[in-house]
């Protein structure tokens, strides 16, 4: 089955630094990947749609300069949280789907803590 | 605008009892509806989708366009069904998923 690998699973960084999170489709090609954010005891909030070879599409209210998305290949999308602040601490999850398959596979998520 | 609503944050039932997790949606087009499940310490995984009309692990869900609902049902709950359940909607044109706030199902022995 389709597998999405997300790395790292946990990261702690200092305020003001940047953190990169990787999302890889291991056994399939994904032209589109999605990035979500999940606050404690809340649902997943779609942040942006990552499109291979083109700019990401951000949801309303999500700062594109703060959450940089790069989808340079059909198997890799990265989310970089720039100049991180404690309020950026959250659980970030990526997802992708097989072409023609309406179901989506999710990564295991990244717990970001900014201190 | 809230596209997917799950009114119950927590649902507790006894083993063997019927269970229904409610999901209502708001969308003017032709959405696809899904149920995802997240077991403790595991990633989100697809449980079922309305276009497949399938039954997975005894769960079924019927899309009711008149009531804009996609409730998840199981006639006899099992302890291993305890998990977080998320209803999700995919817009027809934009390929985006929107999730409800989730319902935690607790099946007691």
C-alpha cells in the first residue's frame, strides 16, 4: 500500500531558528501533497497544498513566508518553519495520494516544540 | 466556514452496543466524504469513503445529501474500536481535505 514517511517525528528548537520537516512518498509518486497542523485535542487544519514543480497554495490565514513549502520532486515535499516562535509549537502532518485514488495516506506527523 | 461538523467530542458505549458517530457537512458542490480513524499512538488511516459503499471492520456510513450527513455506524461495538474518528470532506474541484473536529470513541468492556 501507499506509504508516506515523515521526518523528524519530534524536534525541539530555539525561538528564532528554522526547522525543516520532510514528507516522502515511499512507494508511489505524489504530484500533490498536503500539510496540516493539529493543535492539542483539536482537528487537523489544512495549511497548504504542495504542488510538484510549482508554488504551494496556502489556506487563508497561513503565512506563506513563515511556512515555506518546497515540492522539488514527485516523492518529496518539505515544510520549513522559519523564525520559529513558541506559538508555532504544534503537530504537523503531511498527506499524499496515489494518482486517481481518492483516498489519502498520512505521515506519522512531526511534533514541533519551540522553546 | 466550517465545512465538517462532528458534534460529539466523546462518545462512550459498552461493548456490544450499537454506535453512531455523527458527521454533518456544508458544501454546495459534490463532495466526497470520508471517515478516518486514529488509534492510540498511530497515524491517521482511512476507514472508509462514501463512493466505495463498503463496510470496513463492521463500520458503514451512508451519505445523506438531503440531511447533508455522513454518520458512521456499527451495530456491535468492540473494545478495539476505541480511537479518534475524523469525518473528512474533499472538495470536488480543489482536491483539498477538510476535517471535522473528531470524536473520541471509548468502548467500555
